[in-house]
C-alpha cells in the first residue's frame, strides 16, 4: 500500500512554538533560539496502524489578528494544527481569530487540532486546560496541550490530526506509531 500524502498547516501567533513543535517532531530536537519563520515545509513519514503517511508539514509565519489569511493556506491542506502558548492570553485570542478566518476561507468545518504549547511553563500559565478544551469543543476540534521543550505530546499532535483527517475522509485509522525517516 503506497503512503497516503497528507499536508498539514501549523498556524498561530508569533513565538508560540510552531517551529519548535515541528522540528521536535521531525528531527527530535528542541530549538531554543527564536528566528521568526517566513514559511518552511518539513517532510516526515509516519505509520499509523498498517498505513504509512507521507506528511508535509507547513510551518507558517506567525499570524496576528490583522494578518491576511493567505489563500495558499486553504488550498490542498488536509488538516490544521492551531497553536497558542499557555502563557499568552494574546496568542489564545489570536488563535480564535485565525480559526474564524480559516472557516471563512474554506467555507466549511476542516480537520483541526487546537494545541496549547509550552505547558512546561507551569508558573507562567494564563490559559487553563479547561479554557483550551472548551474552545476546541465549540469548534468540534481535537485538543491537546504539549511542550516542544520537554517533547511532551508532540508526536500525539500529529497522530491526532491525521486521525481527524482520516475521520473526515470516512476512514478510521488504527493505533499509531510514528517513525522518523
């Protein structure tokens, strides 16, 4: 069975850790230095059950509430990971605006995962797990908190969004184990 091609866009406010999550997943390392991303695409092969996936991960430039939603982010994208930082209320508000623009642009409910990143910053948390979960439930989206720094739930983000994509396509994959390639 050939690998299924899946393209996933990772979006959110600047400095929420979109690149850190992506690089942690693809290369297994945490990048601490912050250079604003223009846009990068990463590839990774992962296996869920007996199905292999060839993932293209589009690490987008940080968005704000005034950003124009690029048309390219709604074309040929199978699923979206919307990331906010648990220590930034601004990033949580911006992710809601990004979601609105995404729905306006695509005109439909899309496979989506809301991710609260940086949950290792326990003392600086301003967005509760419950608040994140409540928004995800309103959107009928999957929800996870993660830490790119501690590599906590990072692989689960990508296996969960693949599950959401397959569910939307009418396929329900088996348990996952992602392999680095």
